[in-house]
């Protein structure tokens, strides 16, 4: 599963992926240089370290919701 969010605040796309059956990864570089497991695992509270968020279902809507919620929390932490 993959999701790309075109972030106005960061000025580049942010790519989320779930290459296996659980952990969700994010590439915040904007250049696609860290696809799949080369990216950072997303964690609770918009963090990149801590309680790792995973999703093992097959619903694109649920995956999208998890990624968007994490990204909103990440932006709040980084820019407020």
C-alpha cells in the first residue's frame, strides 16, 4: 500500500508505504530517495521514534486515514 501527500507546508510530496504486512514507513525527503523500508517508521503522536504504528488490514481508506492523521500530528509537532 502506498500514499503520497503533496505537502504545501514542506513544499514537496511525502510518501507513505507499507511494504510488508504491518509497519508503515514515511519518506519525508521529498525526492523519493528513501522508498519502502529505507524510510522512517511512523510512531504515535507524529513522531519518528517511539511506539511504532502498524496496520495489517487491506482497506485503503483505513491506511489513508492512519497516514493523514500521523502527518497532521507530525506537522503540529514540527511547526507549532
